[in-house]
C-alpha cells in the first residue's frame, strides 16, 4: 500500500472538526465526495424495503430489474441515448470492472496504453492479477496534458509487447479536466484505425461543475461496436465508494459473456442493488441531488482556488471531480521526487494535512522517475531472463524456423511454450547477430493452455507447444 494511503487510514478516525477537533487530521488524498452525505442519508434510509428476490441468488452481473433501472438512469443522464440493460454488467466497484474487462481483453504480459498524468490505482488494477504492463502515453503539462494521435503512435511504436487496449479517463483523474467531444473523437478514431479496444473510464461523468459539457463516448458512437467499453460507478458521483457498485457498458457480446461467467467472484449484494434501484427510480430526487452535488463541488473548488490564488500557488484549472494538480515546486527545497516527499511528510506530520504526492500519479518522467522505471524494468528483466533461460532453446527454435509444428504467428506475434510444465508467453523476440533474443516473457498460470503439437527444440528434445491461436486467449478460455 502506498505510504500516503497508509498514513490516511492510520489517521482518519481523528478527523478534523471545526469545533470538536480543530487540530484533527485532514485527508485530501483519497478521491471521495464528502459534500453530499446530508442529501444521501435521509433518502437512503427510505430505501430499505427489501423484496424477497433480493436476498437470493440472481444474475451475478446484476438482477434484470436493477439493470433496467440503471439503463434508464444512464441513458437519461450522461450517456445521452437509449441503453439496453442487456449491455450492462454490474460488479463490485469500477476497480473490479476494470480488472475483469482487462482480464478478458488481454493476455498476461500484454501492454495497455494509459495516458499520463494518471489515476495511480490503474497500476494495481491491471498489473497485479491480470499480469499486464501499463505503457504510459506521456502527455505534457505545457499543453494541459493534451492527448494526441502523435503521442499515441509514439507510445505504440515504442511498446516492447503486444498492445490491444487503451485505457482513457474522461473526466480525467488526477487533472479534473473534461475533454472536448472532438478530443475524445480523435482518440476513438485513432484506436479504431489500429483495431485497438478503448476502455473509457467515465466514473466522474456526473461530477462536472465547470463550463465544458461532458460528452460520453457512447454518445459519440451510438453504435459502439466491439471495440468500445464504458466504465462508471456509484463511488464518485453518488459519494458511495464503500457500497462497491461499478458498471460496465459494452455491446461486445463475447466480453459480456466472459464477464458474466466471471462475475460470481465480484458480484454486488442483492441488498445494495435493491437500495440503489429504489434510489434511481426516484427521478426527481436524482435530478435534484445531481444538480446540488455540482453546485457544492463548484463552491468547494472556488473556495480552495481563491486561497491558492491569494498565495500565488499555481495549479491546473479543473472543471470536474474532487481534485486538481497543484504545483508545489516553489515550496520544495530541491526539484526532485525526494524533495517532494520531504514536503509531503512535513505537511502530514506538522499540519496533519495529507495530499496525494505527484510521485503517486505517474506522469512525465523526470530523471528520478526514469531511474525508478529503469529499476523496475531491470528487475523484470532478471526474472524474465531466468524464465527465458529455461525455454530459450525452444523459443529460438520456434522463432527461427517457420515450419516448426505449432508455431503461431498471429498479428500479435505471440507464442506460448511449455517448459517443465510451466506455460510461458513469449511476447517479443528480435533477431540479432547472435541469433534470436527473447526480450519479453511472462508466466501465464491463468491460461488454461491446451497443448497442441509436439516440436523439437534446439537440443533435439521434443517439447509440447501451445499456439495462442486467437488474439483473445483468455476470453476464448472463459467463453469456451
Ligand atoms: C478514474 C478512476 N477509476 C476507477 C476508480 C475506482 O473506483 P471504485 O472505487 O468504484 O472501484 C477510481 C477511484 O478513485 C478512479 O478515480
């Protein structure tokens, strides 16, 4: 767990209160909406009529009653067009939705494009159980972190592994910026032209308090096709991060089928679904709540920025969500991440104020950041080299000879081999003067590999070889 989060949980029971605890702790490092509890509490208390069906087994992606209400709500509010409840899957939080959707779209070892500055949680969501590697698309603070096709091309061209998906967040975390429809359109068009999936995280869609109108990707693409997937949750716009209810909206039948199969391990309780369903059904209340939430967010933003302006602290203006980037460099004793950490530590220890450090939001690399990235790469390489060492003979054989039985060259240039019973994905190799070098490999324990043919390695021994066949091995495994 990151240090700033650990410190937050240590101190949160000693929270600041103007009268009872004026020296208390102020945690500004977690994206939670604390402005609306007085609106939620009385209305939620009225939603406790449980129907009998709510406490029994039901569809693990959400009961049809709940998804129908949710489809109505999403269509009416930020999606801006009709939503078919069959195209929705509800899981316990946006984090679970992301983890699962990436599980089915990618294979272990694949890369995922993520524009920076980025929400730091994506690293845990994608790299832990899914075994993916985020390939940052470095955007620059000079132009407000604008994402362009040129930057996307550069990140894709520089990728050392297959890339199948782009994860794009609008409104952005941690910038609180709302992208214009033309910008979103440009990104969608780029991905479409490359056959790359876009997972569009729209979790802050209804927390926009500025002038720029939010436009959902689903509105820009009334026919979403197989490559566009939208993620939303109750965690932010409804201030209900502890209830754990996130939504996937996709028209890709195979993704829906795979998520449906896996949802048993990430389902939302029937009790929570019942509560949310009753809440959404009260359209008047929902509309009043959403309008008041925006008004309060705008007021809070204005108050904070007025203080920053008065003290000449620079920041990137925001129009949505509960955070924005503040430039604390003038307050640091050196222009390094170490100095930023020292400042952060002083704020928490002396003032009991916890801000999310910039180092936690992967963004354009400084020398220090580059050093960290390098270290990780080296560690990976060492493990990779050890693993590759076991199978190098086979891989060289596979990569070097086109007619080895079972050698798969799909458009992702991916081969799986089994060495000592361990399936290993070789995701990149290159010919050099010494022969073929493997530069990327990862174990794929989760792949229920089906050995196809036998082939001979360089030492003349027969080995079992698995062809990944389809570009969506995991999805194929799940869907069957
Ligand atoms: C952009 C973004 N996506 C996903 C999440 C995770 O949301 P949840 O709590 O619903 O899992 C967060 C939480 O901060 C977020 O900011």
